[in-house]
C-alpha cells in the first residue's frame, strides 16, 4: 500500500512536508516527496491529509510481558532470585505476548521493545528485542538475545540480604559478576584448546558460560542496571576489564557525571522519568537528566522500564524530558533511532527508509501533547490500529 500527503519525519536527516511512503510486504519500499509520487495500479492508497508520520516508537528497556499487569505472583516471571547468577535464562521463555500491556503499547505507538529480566540478580539473563504486535513469540522476535542483563546497586543487595545470602554489598555484587565472567573466559580458552588440539579435552558443558560466550566475543551487549554514579562507574570498570560492549541502563545520576560519560563514549538508556524517588539511590533523580547528558554529547535513549511506567507512556516521558531541556528533535530520536542504534537494531527499526521494517505511526496532533495517540499504527506493513 501507499500513504500519501503525509508530513514525514524520517529520523534519517531528511523530512518531507508533503510526502509519501510505499510498503512492499513487511518492508518500506519507497519514501519521498509527493512530487516524486507515481501511483501504481491496484495498490491500496491511504490519504493522510497532512497528518504527521513517524517511525514506530522503540523502548530499549522494558519488562513488558515479564511482569504481567494486575495478576501478582502468577504473572511475575522476571526475577529468578533463587540464584544470583542466571545468564542462561532467556526472556523469550518468559514473555506472555497475549498480556494486555502489548495492546496498550500499540495504542501509544510503541512498536518495538527490548524486554527481559528484572534487576534482582547481579546477572539476570538474556534480553530479547521484539515487536509488540502478535501472539506468538517466534513471529514477534527481532532478536532472541540482544544483550545480557546485569544489575548493580540496591536491588541485588536487597534481594539477597533478605535471604542472608551473598551478595549483600556492592563489593560482593561486582565480585560475583567478575568471577562468572572470568570463569567464562577460561571456559572459552579450554574450548579453543580442545578445538586446536585433539589431545585436549573439552570442558564439561556449562550453560551459564555458554550463555556468556557471545558477550565476551562482543556479539551482544552488556546492559548494566545502575542508578548511582559509583555504580555507573563500576559498570564501566567491569566492562573495561572484560572488553564488553556495554549500555548503561537508568543512569539516574548521569547528569552529575555527564562530562566523564561523554569522554568514555558511553551509551545510556534513561528512565523511568515519571515516578517518585522511591529508594535512596534515586535521591538525585532529575527530569533534566536527559537534556544534560545530550548537551554533553552522550548518546541516549529514553525508556519506561515498564511496568515502572506503563509502556504506552514512552512518548509522554520524552515530552517531559523535552520540557526540561532536551531538544525536541533529540527527544523524538531518543524514542526511535537512538535506542535502535544503542541496541544494534537500526538496520530494521527506528527510522524510515527503504528496506527497513514498515513500522510507522500517523498522528493528527503533536505526539508530545498530553493524551496524544496515533490515529493509525502500522507494524511490518500491516495496519493494526
């Protein structure tokens, strides 16, 4: 089909005040100015009437489908807090794609999410990237593992101190992570030795080490939950020790160390922005955080941390950041192309250009207005709203 007479925001550096977008199956086939538009016989045409067209929104840190809405323990599948080290756990085995929050995500224009384990464990498991439309994970998943979840600070301390089990300090949290990564490094060396020399035996199979091999090979990223500045720098320290490609998640005190994060080339996912300072490590939370980080030159995405902030309020979170100093265009990029780049998904989602997934939204008002919802939502070329 083809959308005509739309004001198109591509997030690729070139917008069209009167543009068209043509889909070819699940992909974008053509995009351009109306002067270039040539109708094709038999294709479905949607006249946007001057409404604004944006890429589908991307939330790069969510727990959607892992902690089901309004159920309680029966729907809580995000924290296996019986073992502090669980890198082999996979979000794809826990997400319930029929959970109602996916419908609400689409209502808010969120078409792609990265979802996965919570932050009870120092190493929580594997994060997956997925579309919010569908009922079967195999058809919704973009990547079953875009990263491994790590957690620093109060959450793992609280989860295991209550059990009188390690870790109950920040030292122990970092030590457990370091021990498991070093164990994986030696496991990799033994596998390589066995492959190179038939006289060397392979190590006994270890599911945890196997899960972390792609991380040490920099094939996937380490996503570090860290709020406080010292925890943020611990994440950087660990990443440097093991040469990890890393992402800083939450980065609540990032505005206090913005210059240092910029010099490190750090990539951050900021959020949730809407909420109270519910624990000591959030005492310096500030809505100005994204704007300060952006001005310092830090690449950032904005996230909801659903269910901390409901999934449909991703655009509202960006709007509030824009009201407190984040450039408006950058705020749009922070819920589209930037989180896609941070998570390595930019070849498929986050912007509008030929060859990328045909995920896009039509708004008849500013998407940053309170209560704004897309009038049409397309996922992989299919109209779902």
